């Protein structure tokens, strides 16, 4: 039996029969072939040499800044008085007078309140009378002692001459010892009476409440009344707070520094402070104390700064914005942070040539950041505006267009004068 081999004519016939039965598929295949041939013809007619011009890309341009850029740290805290003292009554009684009020300036030693002193005056008078009585007893005991001493001397002399008996001598000796004991008791009672008088006089003096605070290492001799805590007529007990005294110059502000900025802060470092009350006006502060440890929970460290307040414009309790200048560089180029575009081998920016409407690629290194701007390290040839939007679609030498610009860009092969500098002083 011999196998039949289909001829090429029969295969072509079956292929044609398939296309006749499936006309739609045939039309689609023919269209695809036609489009493919047209595209190949278009590409073949294009010039793939150096004269090839890419399609322009729509971009937005901005100017690079030339000037100063700083590494800033921005923190927030509250102004407070570095020293606060509470004046309290050392004795109880009724408040008769208040000689100071909120906002008053006080010098160490000023009388600020007076309590009813009748009870303490009576106690002082009783103590004084008791001292007088005990002093009289002391004088009597001293006279008795002198008499006993003289009698003892006389008895001793008579005993030597055998005029008095030994028993009479011993009696005189006992009277002297008794007189000496009474003298010692009288002296002790006199000292106790005088101490009681001193205590009564001291408690009487406490009815005049005096402003006082430690003066060690304190260059400011005055304080201000921050709060009044009692009223005239109040009956208060001992140790009742009456006034709060605060110092207003300098003031203290405390912030919590994050771990990244902690090594950049040092004692003596100057800071700028702004408050909501004074808008953009800044006040100078100095770092005085830095905590040697960071909190394990927040990874932050306490930093205390003193703020000079000679005009007393700043007040404790104000919200404070503290600006640290960690580093500063002058005469550098900077752009918005979204201008540099990251490529595999680093960052690049594209400088626009407004005459030829093409861009040139420039590799850059990023430096300090301030706000929304970043420093371009060693950038010395930024001689035009830079691309701020659309840079991810660009290549070196590629033409560009601006939004709303429908004109055809000039050829990159045309000779053009040097574009103007994009330099802008900040």
C-alpha cells in the first residue's frame, strides 16, 4: 500500500478555502501585515545617525538659587521661669494686709503681707514678764550664794582658831552647796525664759511676711509676683502659700532633642527663638545644659536654654519655636528637593537652554537640606534654568517644550549664543 503525499497545490487550495470561509480573520491579518510594512518603511526612512532628533518633552523650569544654605533643627517648647519661689506664712492667723499683688516687682526683704499679731504680742509680753521674774530670782540666788560663801569663809577661820565646832563648820559648808545649786537652777531658768522670749518675738515677727529667696549665684536681686494665693480676711494656718515669686530675666526654654541631632548640640551654642505673640521676630538664646542620657522610650534628650529678656516682653508659659543652626554654607547652589533625579549611578539635574530648547544633563551630589531646598555640592556650571517637572522622561541633549508652547524647538545642531545665567542670589 502506497501513502499518498499531498501536493503543494492541494495545501494552497486548503489555505485559500480556509480564508474564504473565515473572511473576517483574513481581513484582520491583511491589515496587520499592511501596518507592519508601513512601520518598517517609516523606520527605514528615518536617520539613526547623530542627526536623529528625539521627540520634545513638556517640562516645567525653575531657577537654581545661589547663596547660603543651612542645616536647621526645629523644635518646640514652652518658656518658663528658671527660678520660682513660694512665699508661705510661718505662723497661722488672719490676713490683715496684703502689700503686694500680681505683677509687682519685689526686692529681697520687702514686706508683702501682715497677719493679725494680737495673740503673738500677748505671748511676747508674757515671755518678757517671765524673764523679769526669773531675773529677780537669779539675783536673789546670786545674793544667797555670796552670803553662803562669806559665811563659809568665816566659819573656816573660826574653826582654825577652835572657836566653833566642826559641826558648825559642816553646816556652813552645806549651806554653801545649797546656794550654789539654787544659783545653777536660777541661771538655767533665766536662760530658758530668755529663749522663750526670743521665740515669742520671732513668732511675732513672722506676722510680717517678708519676700525672701536664696541669693547664692544669683545676679538678679528682684523678683515678680506671679500669683497671689490668699485674700485679706482669710484665716490661714502655718505654711500656707501666699505668693508665688518668679524671675523673668533670663527665661528658660526646654526642648527634647532627637538622637540624630543630639551630637550636633553643645553647651554655649546660640539658638533663635520665635513665639506666636511676636510672629517672625526672633530672640537669642544660649544652650546651658544638655542631659547626658537619652530616654530609652523616646530616644530624645533634654536640652535647656536661657533666653535674655531685658524688656520683659517674653513671659513664662509662652509657646516657643527653637531654631538650631547646625551647619551653614555660603556661596553654594541649591534647588528644590524634587529637582534632582536619581539614576543608577547617582543624582542628575537637567539644565535648560532657552535658545535651542534642549537640556543638558549634569551629575550632582546632594548636601545640606533647608526646608524644601537641597544643596548641590561642587555645582559650578549651572548656567540656566533647571527642569523641575518631567525630568524622568529626559536624556542629555533632548529637546523640551513648555506648557502652552506649540512652536517647534530649534535643532540641537544649530549654533546658539551662550544662554543667560540662572544665578539668583538668596
